C-alpha cells in the first residue's frame, strides 16, 4: 500500500469458481479503501487456515486435480469441480470471492471517530471475511484490542475457535444440560474446549479416533477420552456418559454413524438409572449438534434411543446473532483476558499469501491433520 | 362383572414377554376395583388397534412365529422374540402388561364425587392404558363426555389421532412455521390432519407411497400430494414446498432416506428465493419431527441442506405435558365439538377381545394397511 498517493493497491487472495467447472485461486491487486470515520485499516500479519476457510477456498474441488500456473509473485492455482457438485455452487459462479474469516494485525490508518483513532498503532484481532489480504479496512467496533504484549500471531484465532468453544458450553447451559460430549476432540478447538471445561469445572467426554490423540488430551488433563477405533468404544462411551450425565454433544464429523451412536449410548446411560419400562424410551432430551463435516459421507443411525432426541446443525454466526450483542461482548472479553492461556492456538507453520497457492503446501494444509494448523502472514514476502 | 358381590371379575387382555424369549398374549380374569370418590367404572365398548398399541402388544416379536393355544373363550397366542431384540425388553420382562391406549364406553358405576356422579350412564371417551378390557376404572377427569347421540364407536379414537393431528398444527404455529409436510399421509391420522388444515386454511404437503393413496387424498380435497414412488418425487416435493413455504415436517416412517430428502427439498425451495451464495446454506430453520417408525431400518441422509436444520423425535404425551393442562383442554373441546366431522374415524372391522388373539385376525390387523384399522368391542361375546 502506498499511503498518501492515489494508487493504494495491495494483494488479496481470491477464489473463483467458473461456469466451466474450473476453480481458480489467485492474488488480486485491489484498491485499499480510505477508511470512513468509524473505520480502520489493518495491516494483516496473522490469519489462520481454518476448516471453514478451506471450505470457501476450495469448494468441492477435486484436490487431486490441483495445478499451478502464473508467476512466483502472482501464482495461480486451478482445480476441477466435479459436475455433480456444480449445482450447489450456482450462487457463487463467476464471482471472485475474497477468503479468510478472521485474523490479526496492526492498525495503520484510522478514520476520524474517537473509537477508530484510539486503535491507531494498536494490535487488534478482527473478524468479517476477506482476511487473506495485505490490508483490511473494517469498522473499528469489529476489532478486538489485544492485551499489551500480545502479537498478531497470538490473536489470529481470537474468534472462530474461542467463540465456538465458549458457544458450546453456553449452549449446554442455556438448554439445561450439565455436561457435554465433543468429537474430533484433539483438534485445536477440542483442546481449547478441554481447557475451558477444566477451568469451569464442567465434565467433558472427548471422542477421538486414535490412541495418540487420546494420549495428547490426557496429557492435557482430560478425564474422559473415548477412542472410536477401540473395540470397546460403545461401552467406554456409555460408561463415560453414566459418570458425567452428559446429554448434549457437539459433533465435528457429521457423516457416518457416530452422531447416532452418541444418542444410543446416552439413552443406554439414562436407561441404567431408570427401572421402569417405557416403549418410547426415556423422557430426557438427548441432543447432538453437528457443527462440521469432517466425514462428508451420509449420516446414518438406528433409532434405538426412544423419541426424546434431536439432531441438528449448529453454526457460530447464527448462534451469536441469537444470543445478542451484549452476551457476545462478554464472550469476547473472556477471550481477550485468557488469550495466552485458555485460548492459545498453536500453528505448525507460518506461510506467505503466495505460499497458500503452492501445490506442495496445499497438499499439506488441506489435510486438516490434528496439530497441523497453518497460519498465513500476509505481510511476509512470497 | 357381578356388581354387588365380592367377585367383580372381568376379562382384560395381557401381553407378557418371558425371560425365555417367548411372547404370550392372553385374556386374564382380573378384579374390577370399586371406584373411589373421584372415579368411574366404564363398560368398554370400543377401543382401536392403533400402531402404538401394536407396539406394546407384540413388541419386537417375529410375527411369522405366531401360534394359537388355549380355549375358544380363553385363547392364548405365543410368538418368539428374536434374541437381538431381548436386550431392549429388559424392563418389561416377566411383567404381564395391560394394553390399549384409548377407547370409549358407558359409565356403569361412579364414585361419590359430583364430577363422577355426573357421568353415570353417560357415554365417555377415555385415555390412560389398559383399555383392552371389559371394564376400566378411571378418574372422572380423564373422561371426555361425548356429545349427545355419539356412540362409543364414534368416540373410540378421540385422543391419540385427534390430539396428534392437532398437536402437529399447534407445534407448527408455536415454532413459527406457516405450512407443514406430512408423510404416510393417507393414514387415518393423515386424513384427519388434511381435514384440520383445510378447515383452518393451512397449506399441507401430503407425502404418500402410491397413486391410489394420492387419489384418495385428492378426492378429499387435498391440494398438494407427492408420491415417493414417482420418478419426479424430489422435483414434485420441491415445487410443493416452493408453493407452500412449508419448513416443518412430521414423518411417520422414520427409517430410510425420506426425512433427509424432505430437508434437502426444503433447502432447495428456500434457495430459489435467495440469490446470495452462502456456503452454510440458508438461515431458515428446517425441521423434521419423526413421530413413528413404519420403516424400522436405519435413518440415512446426506447433509445437503446447510446448517439450519433439526431432526428429532416427537411424541404426543410429552408434547401435551409441555403445553400444559389448559391448552390440552382446549384441544379436547375441539375434538368433542367436531367428533363426527373433522375427527371422524373409520374402521374396517369390529372384533371381540377373543378375536384379537385369533392368528388369522392378527395376520390382517398387524399389517397396518391404509384404511384397514380395526376396532375392538370388549362388550361383544368372543
């Protein structure tokens, strides 16, 4: 950005799905707006590659068809969208879309309002899309001022994971449950949820796929960890549900049998406490919220859990809208206060904007491996 | 019943699942209690064989193993319970259970309270289990006084189907939807729901399996009927959802892909109205309540309907508890007022208690064929 002249151009990552069925990722040179009175311009220095970002970035592209072109400083990546998936893309066809839900950086320009001026020179976290860019112009009240000493990398993931984890605990309380279940529990988000639950004294049943993930969580103090690949998984889960009384679960996998198995084990755990026969099952509502789709296959379940059950989608933004700005502000304050403890995120690697478009890098970060989260630093030279 | 002496015995149908894995249905000779102050004794004359009754009557028995024994006046029926299904029966093992959710008859004895005395000689409908019996002693306030001229057969199904159909419409309104979808829609319940919706001006999308069922509903004035066996089913359903704006469904089938297909078509219908791309789908909550299990197979769906969705169980009795006695009373008054019109039930055949235990009869009424509902008259000689 050349502050002060009329150019004011900077790079921004774009994802475009063409009617022809081709996905194209590129770095566009875009104008950086002059901030309005209540706005600030942030030099982005840290923005994570979250699963939700990957969804917008690549859409339903066939990842085996990824091809590089362009130049080293203006790389271009293309991939093929399977024809069956094109119908669902109708509303984004031929629209070049900016990407990146959240990030952090330093305020380098501010509008005239006192709120905007107060942020000048400060390190802030922000949310609102289009974060995979060198500069982002945004309303001052969408920025979270980071505590003294916190770097942009410390604050890069201040919203999506922290608010999702806090939102799960808050939903648990609002809907009258007293303990909860989480799947894909060794994820960055899962580790955060584990820290929140330990701090707040809430019983959490962690479900993971592998022994190593269980070991990791246990080393972090997790009490209940069940491993889906274990032959005793259903028994282990039932015992953990009897011990904790958890009747709400947040499932990141979506596909397969897991969501239904959780409901079935909850019902079995409740049935142990009730001696009376009811052909309709227990009266206690058993809830599973699906908030991700790590398993993109169909969801399947046997309804062996009576009639007091519910399975549904859960998304951060509609949830935040539902609880209202005051409640959201309280959650954000907690995130800022515990940024380097409860809400600390760890990254496997920091990469530049150009490296996001490097096929070798794509092959790594698109795998969403536990503990392999990538951080983009748009201020870094390609 | 020999009123006035100490015998006071009468027949009552019982279902017993033995630890050995055998189901036994029989007619037990049981004592009829002297009514307490607030109670009445009803001579049962009409009680329907609802799907929910069949569930308690036969449990998970292998219907191909049904065998008759006993005498013509005290028939006994046995059948085998598959071993895999025995675990879920743990709480009813070796307990001889009375059957029959609802019915109607004439009050032949009444306790001292004015409410009970007021019912003496009157024809009433009642709910509360153990209706497959010659006499039923019950609290007067659990009786619904039938209007002048109504027979026990007219009032036999005053509760389960009418309150379920009214409960669906009420749930639709309480949860902020304006039109609804119903599956297995040509059933007795479905026809009732169609009459309620026509009367109340609510758009109803009926889903049936076959052309004949569609013809039946259309002949009764149904506007939207979609046939699952049609190759254009998903398109037809989407069009009906666009036309009606229905975002809530009540599904009697449970198993298979139908519940998920309804959510998918709702999302497609909503997507037509929204031009903006959202990778998370539309923001409008799409709800499917599963209230039956005509298809006992697993429930399966592809999550091609965004994140604003919910699928869950729906049961009449917890629903009635949730809305409270005043709201329930209002529903019951409507049933009584429209007993011979909106809430009229039709039966294929009236049978005696002993005939319920006739294997040839069992083979017919256990099929739950549309329009083939059976009515028991316990006052009828075997």
